[in-house]
C-alpha cells in the first residue's frame, strides 16, 4: 500500500499560495510598492505632528516662565512615564509578532499581537481614566472650555499650555486607537493563516505604523511632562 506524504494531503495556508495582483509584474514589486506607500504615509504623519512641535516651541518661548509651572501643576510625570514604558514594551512585542510570522509560527505571532494590543489599551485606559477625566471635571480644558483660576498662574498662559497638551495628546491617542483596530485585524488574519514566511508585508507595515506612534509619544513625553 502506497503511503501519501503528509505535506501532499495538508491544505496549504493562504500565505503559502500567495499570488500577487494582476497589475504587478511580481510579488516583490507589490511588496516594494506597499512598503514605499507606507513610508510616504508615515512621512505625512511626521509632517502633521511637526506642526504641533512648532506651535509648542513658539508658545514655550513666549511664555517661558509660566510654561514650566503649568507643566508641573497640570501633568504628572509618573503617569506619563508609565505610559512611555507601556509603549516601549509594545514596540518590542510587535517586532516579535512580525518575527513569528517570518518563522511561520502562527501562535507566536498571534500572542505577541495580543500583548501589543493589551499595551495599547492600557495606554488608553490610563490616559482617559487618570488624565482626561479628572481634567474634564476640573475644567482644565482647551480654548473656551477652560475654567480660569486653576494652576499657578490662572491666566491665558495656562489655557495655551492645555490647548497644546489636549490637541497633541488627543491626536496621538486617536492614532493609538486606530492601531488597536488594525492590530486586532492582524490577529484575526494571523489565526486564518494569512501571514507566514512568504507573506508578512501587511503585518510589517502595521509594525511601522505602530513604531511611528511610539516615536511621536517619546517626543511628546519630555516636551509636556518633563519640562517642569
């Protein structure tokens, strides 16, 4: 009786039968285009946040003395430091998830993606529960929603600092939230066998997106929390 090899009867995973789009000459061309597109997108993200950094530099120069006091009064560097540590851990876990896909270890990739999402959700919970909600209750808000009388100065200088803080951190938080959904989608695709040694470009681009989110926070943390 002839024995059929197991690898001939096993249904191939999607990544093992990957076929490039009809408008590409090869799979390598498609992957190169995807990576180039991702880097261009990340460039636009850097340009957007550079506007916040420029505004920060201008207002800090104009209100140098009260800027330090506002940072010390309104923000807790320990909370910001904890969230920084969480995001640094998430950068490590998403790299390990990509490595798992490259090695064809589906469960390794899945669990490291799950760990990345746990870190992302922890960041958001801390940001909302320990920073945003108390500030909303106290009226420490940007623009016309600001309640005067707070802080060491109790002037428009406080309002300007909080305006920069809210716009920059809320925009960054939105990117973290988007990342949660993208990573969740990667987890689903991982369990379906869509990623493997021959096809991990989407997962790698997700990792690039997540790294830029982390890098932006690494700039925001000292600029907002440690200036005082």
